[in-house]
C-alpha cells in the first residue's frame, strides 16, 4: 500500500471519527449544560444523556407535517444535517489532516453553516404561520450580524497564520505557540464566543428552555415539526453546537489535536477535544446562570459588539505583522 493510500485512509477514518464525535457530543454538551444549570439553580435536573434519549425517541415517531406545507419544510432538516456534516468532515477537530483538507477554507465552513440557517428560515416561512415568520425574521436578523463577526474573527486568525485554511491555522498555532497569547487572539476569542452563543440560541440571546411567543427565535421556526422531522431538526441544532464549540477550542487552544498520521493519536485527540469542549460548556453554563435574556432590540447591540471585537482583532493582526 502506498503512502498516498495510507494518508487517504487515515483522513477518511479521522473524518468519520469527527462525525461520530459531533453526533454524540453535541447532544451530550446540551445535556451537560442543562445539568449544570439545574444544579446551579438548586434542582436535580435530567441526566446528561437525556438529549440523546429524546432524539432517539423522536426519530422513532411518526412524521407529521402541515397540510399546506411544501417540500421546503420537508427538506430543511436534511439540508441542515447535510451542510453541518460536510463542515464537520473537513474541519480540524481531532486532526489537522481531515478529509478534503485543502477545501477546509474558512469561507467554505461559514457558508455551509449559513446554508443551514437559511434552510431553517425558509422552513419557518413555508407554513405561513405567524410564529414561523416571526422566528425566521429574527433568526435572519441575528445571522446577518453574527455571520460577519464569525467570518472577520477567523480572518484575524488567518492574517497571523498567512492562510485561510482552517487546518493550516491550527497547524500554525501548534508550530508557533506564542501566537495564542497575542491581543489578536484574545479579541477574536471574545468575538467568536459571542457568535457561538448567538448561533446556537443560548442565553442571553435566546432561551432554549422556554416557548414564550414574544421571545423565542429558533423554537418559533420548529413549531410545525413533529416526530422524526423534529428529531432531525434537534439533532442538527445539537451538531451545530458541537461543531462551533469544537472549532472554537481548537482554533485558540489546539494542543492535543493529532498533527501526524497516527491512529492512536486520534483516540487521544478525541479525549482531549471532549475535555476542552466540556470546559467551554461549563463556562457557557455559568454565563447562562448569571445572566438574563436580553430584550430583542438589545440583541443587535451585543452582536455589534462582537463584530467590533472581530474588526479590532483584524486591525491588531495587521499592525503586528
């Protein structure tokens, strides 16, 4: 077997491992944050694996759709899952050599995530209900402010690494650890943290534990889903959370990721990634416990602050080149 074939099989195994980790890890992160929040509020809370149980139960139920809905509503969950899965496959989560490594450009990953957001917004509009349209409008408003901040903050990292390739950025940080402590990285970390909160519908932007009509964003777009379709939507949202958290911790704290073609190192990298993601989930849970949901007209101010941080990261990156 030639080295090329070994590299190809390694990249395939690594990418499959990344998909498995995100499919299982995304719901477990949701369960961990819910458990920590319950404990902080003096409640016992559901088991950490409860989101996995809920998704499995929903996937086994009958699919029900509104009578006047079109194929947009039916296809949206698959578009979200497909776009997120492709992003997971090419992203540097457990290795710097994933499948299609050269295609893992930051613009590709951002627009894959945007594709899922647009699909869900169209699904919310498809049924013609007031809540669906309201949720889609709010989601697009949040996305219009969050996606540029995500893009610009990663551009700040690419200026330091001199490449917009995500595995290249991670490899550059591993080769030059001093980059992780620069002002550019700190500003970009703050911006990306705000983006992750907004994109995953967490407090203070959205409250995933309530269905209040006047405040909900993501939940309003999924009210017309039931059964296995709702299970797919829930799984897609959990995978999105897992992907964004894994990207954030690896872009800024890449130590532990497998940088050489070694199967044993993939297992170590998977364990390290789980620990880093859990630590971020704990921090996010503490933020949620000690913060209240912002009013809708205050959310753009928070996202604008994230965009400002990302622009400042780019400026400091250019100034220190």
